């Protein structure tokens, strides 16, 4: 591990100058930060910002979210994708209200006991909402820490693909003082999102070049190239050879034929219906496939059954011919 204090100082100074001004960085309200963290899990910041504000207007507290019809929560999630997060978020709110008197648990263990809350989100909540010096590891944080502290071209870098190893690295690098820990975690995310990009790290505008092991490795290879490694050296370009493992193109199903695509389309059809309305499978089917026919009914019923299991839809009749959003 490198001496970490100079790295912390350089990154925190950069964050003070260039960190993103994001709305959830202006609050320590645990509820608002939870909403932001869940929205940010699979959606880009720019898309999250307007939805974050609207969601907090519609459901301003744990109690308001817990008491809302699930249908309304799923409607409010429109535009964010991965709708199951809306149901999970409401499940957390209901546990917080029912079991914690409407207040977020104040320990990492308590946060991890909430439904669907993993180590990343629990760590983010402990640090960003509860003001604790707790490490957390998302994709950006891990990438930056591995590149700076270990060197992405080192044999040891691959070990940090394991969550426990990445978390140990993040814990070793974390400032002890809570405000600095907050800024450090946010700064790592910003550097990973804005500068130390996965496929094309912009080392030429990075505040950590003087400390970064990957940068030094790449510089050394530039100075002493060995033919076969040459494509990996041009850091400013999209470095095809930069990844430590070769990229192998996998044959994949087109998204518009995927189960996730059709699940999203069913939820979109239900959202477009008036509140409380039920739609027949025969009404939903043609919205998914222009050539939908009775022969597709079992296929559609299977998709709806999956949504019902996940709390994103509900059968309106015992014969399973009509569907609603869950109430
Ligand atoms: S110097 Fe390059 S590889 Fe190292 S942290 Fe900065 S952008 Fe990433």
C-alpha cells in the first residue's frame, strides 16, 4: 500500500475544486440519501436528478413512502428503469417505519439487516447519511483505488475483483475523520466518473498522476516498450489493451428480445392505464408485439407471473386474465 495521506490530500483538494454539485450532497437526511443511492444503482446521474426531486415531493418521508400504494411508487419510478428498485425501496421504508420508529438504523449491521440493502448501500448510508467513517466500494471506487494504490497492470490487481479484497483496500485508504471520509468516498466516485474512466483514463488531467501506480506502470512501458505490449500504452486513447483481461465478445440476446425488455414494457402498459385499472392480457400483448396472438398468451402469462412474484404487478382475477399494478 502506498503512503495514503498525500493521495488523500491531492484527491480531496481536487474534489474541493472540481467535485460535482449533486443535490443529494446538500442533505444529510437519511431518507433522501437512501432514495438517491437506490436510484443511482443502475441509472446515470443526469437521469436521476429530476426523478430524485420529483420522488421526494411525492413521498417526502419514510412514513409517506411506506403508506403509499405500491402502484403510486411504481408510477413515480417511470423513466428510471429497473422498476424492482421502487418496490425494494418501499419495502425498506415499511421496515424502517414498522420496526425502527421511522428512523434509519444507526449501525452498519442494522443497515445491512434492511431488506435488499447490500454492503455498498449500507456503507454509503453509514457514511453519507449517518456521518460515519465507513468505507464503501462501487465500481468507480474500486477501479480508482486499484489503479492508484496497486497498479492495474500488477498481478495483485486481479485479487481486488473479490468484494472482500476491494473492501479491505477501501478501508485501508479511508480517512479516519468522518467529514473527510464523506468527501473521500464522494471524490473517488467523481474521479472514477469524470477522469479515471474505465476504458480511457484521462491521466493528463488527473490530480493523482504523481502517486498513481498504474500511471507509473504505463509510463515505464512507454519508455521501455516491449513490442507485444505496445497497444496497452496509449492511456489517453481508448486503450483496447488496457484492461487486464482480454475482452471477448460474447454472443448476446438483443435487448428488445430479452425478458427484461418485455417486463419493462408490461409495467409501462400498466402505468399508462388509469390508476386502479386492470388490463386484460389481450390488451397488453399487442403493446409488446404487433403480431401478438392467442398463441402468445402463455408466454405473456409467464412474464406477468414473474412480475407478480417481484411485487411489480398483480393478478386482478383468479383466472389470471387481467393484470394491475399492485395496490
Ligand atoms: S493517473 Fe490515470 S490511471 Fe491513475 S488514477 Fe489518474 S486517471 Fe486513473
